C-alpha cells in the first residue's frame, strides 16, 4: 500500500530540477511514491528525470508528448497516483529533509479531508515565511467557514496546491482535479471548490516547502497570452459560486477577488506584450460586464479609490467587436 503520492510537474527546469530531486531523496520512505510528470520539456529536463526514475526510490516517470500546462500535468499525476494521501510540488521548488513524514503525521493525527501549511518564499537570496491566512491552527473546521470575510485575505486566497496534503477521498469525490488546460491561476477554481465542497480541513504551522519566485521560465514572469487564462479561471470561480447554496454570502468574496486580480494585472500592464495588453483590457472589460452587476457595484464601493476608479473606467469601455475572446 502506498501511503503518500507526491505529484511533481516539470517543464524546462533543467537548472532547478536537480535540487528538487535531491530534496525528494531526503524525503523518501518505503511507502512514498514520487510521480515525476514532464510536460514535454524542450531542454535537458527529460534526461534528468529519466535518470531520477532509476536512482530515486519510489520514482514514477511520466512524459507528456504535448505540452498541456501545469493543471493538465497535475491531473496526469493525480490519475497515476496510488497513495492514500496526495500532495504536490513544483519542479523548481524544494523541500526540507523529512518534511513529508511530518506532513503525513499531521493529517493522520487530525483525520480531516485536507491540511494547509505555511511555506518559505525564496527570491534570489532573500527568504520570507508566508502563513496560511487563517488564525486557528491544529483545529478541524468546515472549509466553507474559512472563505469569508470578503474584504480580507482568507484561506481561498492562499491557493498554492503544494502547501498542503489531501486525502484520497477528495479524488474519489471529484474535488482534487484541476480544470484541464488552464495555464495560469489553475489553483483558484481548485481551492474554491475544495472549500465549498470538502467536509473538513485544518491548518498547521509546519514549514518545509521552499517556493522559488522570480524563475525566468515561470508564467508569472512571462507577459504572453497564457497569462490571460486567469480570466477563464475566475469566470469559473464566479459561475460555480453563483450556483452554490450560499451564493448570496459567498459571491461578494468571489467577485471582489476577481476585481482585485484584474486591477493587479492592469497595474503592471507594461510587462505584457502590446497585443496581449490590448487583449487584457478588452477581455477584462467583458469580464466585468459578465459579473452580477449588483454584487460588482458593492465590490467596487468597498475597494480603495485607485483600484475602484481603474475598474470603473474599464467597465465603461465600449464592447469589443465580435470575435474577441472573452
């Protein structure tokens, strides 16, 4: 019986993959498996992973013949996983030795559907601890009770899939897979679905994942059209939340978060290619008009003047010509 499956997508990370794999080696156990998913890398990553399959205890190597993006790669790993519990790691991040044993012990002790953890963010040589924005630690709670309030950062805003561990029953219930093909913000509909539909969760003050920021190949650093998948991701969050039994109290949070993300991208629009920047503006304007307008009005009224003004101006933007993707 495999106790823990660790799903690790890789894409063009030959510079970082050796450190990631070394940290996995420091987390091996006889009943752990490491599912290494290469998302059709074009550098030396496949060779590194093929060697790891031979040398890393518990390694399972899966290679995509076509690049599908992070969400699709994680789904491939979920489908291959045999463990009672599952967790994730990105191919350019790394772990503290023995971390997974502690993480597994935490969820087994609490007996809940999933556990969320803190992490260390690493930018160049700087290190900073980032906490789950939920104050009660080591206490099993209903996940939907941690979605609100709308005007503060909550557990659904801490969407990192690798900052936690998940019981297999979530796979069986259809709650752990990601929206196939999303290239960015893939974890937003995912974390909202978990919090709306899972039965129990807890947060623990366990540090062991080191999240590398500023990687040149990361989509957060690339201003191409793939970045615009955040619109499809948040459209899904809003539409699914609108169908929830508590839509009247949850929708303000979903809409306000969507607005904040749009404003964030508009505020750094210079990093996008010119054609993508134009598309960002037109798609965001259409997205604002798709939102429940009464909820949108309340969200804008609750935001600071700079962001609210930027979004109101965009909302008044003329509708794009037919054929512009939304």
